[in-house]
């Protein structure tokens, strides 16, 4: 079975453009676990016919892949899954010579727009009904001044933490949490 615990580096800006759609982001979140389009439609509470265009868009650029095909009656049912849990711009994209401002806008939107949607949903739930006391949730922004070596250490520890948090999928009490981050210098040292 496909191991989707890795980070997928994206080397084509068109892939980010396809990903930069709220509904497709929901599809990708659902497809961390393998599902058919029918099962996906049930999970998203939408008609199956609404999904095919978006599933095909995602599959065409490799953001979801077929992990199984099975015969169901006279038809072939495909089971899809994301090839990775995390996505980031690859070196080829960064070296492609495209418009850097436009590439940055699209790549940032892919990460930050879903974070905004998640934060809005969390805050609306909290304002409407209150967040359960035993359910951790946080929203904030921080800044720190650090040396290059400390920044390298922090980035490495962040990657290790993310890797360590994966793997509770089989725990019946596991709850899916979302987190997004941007760790980058605000200004480069002169």
C-alpha cells in the first residue's frame, strides 16, 4: 500500500493552482485515507456527480492517486488516496524562472487559505457553542529573533515534531487536528 506519510515536493506551479481550491482541499483532506468517489461523496455530503470534475483535476496533476481498482457490478471502482500528507514547493519550481511574486502568492495561498478556513471554523464553533475544555485548540502568531544556527535547529525540530505526531490513525480516540505554519525570516540580515 502507498505510504502517504512523506512530503511531496511540487515542481509545477499549475499543481498549486489546481490545489488552490477550497473544495479540492476538502477532498484531499478526506483522501488521506483511501476512498472511492462514492464513499468520498458520502463523507463530504455532496452528490457523486459534483466530485468527478474535481477528482479528475487532482488526479491529473498527481495530488491524488489510484491505489486500488475493483470490479463493482459492470463497472470498475477506483480507490483514491493522497500520495503525501504534506506538500511544499520543490527546488525545480523555485528555480523555474517564473514570476516569483505570482508563484509566492499561489504557494502561500495553498497553505494559508486552508489554515484560515480551519481557524474560522474553530472560532465560529467556539463562539457559538464553546470549545470543550478537554479539547486543545490554539490560534496565534509569534515572532522571534534568532541566530542562523538556532533557526536551523528550530526548523529541524519542527520537522521532527511533525513526523512524531503522525501515526495515531488507528487509535479509536484519535481526533484529526489541523496546523499550518510559516517559518521564514521577515527581513534578511544585511
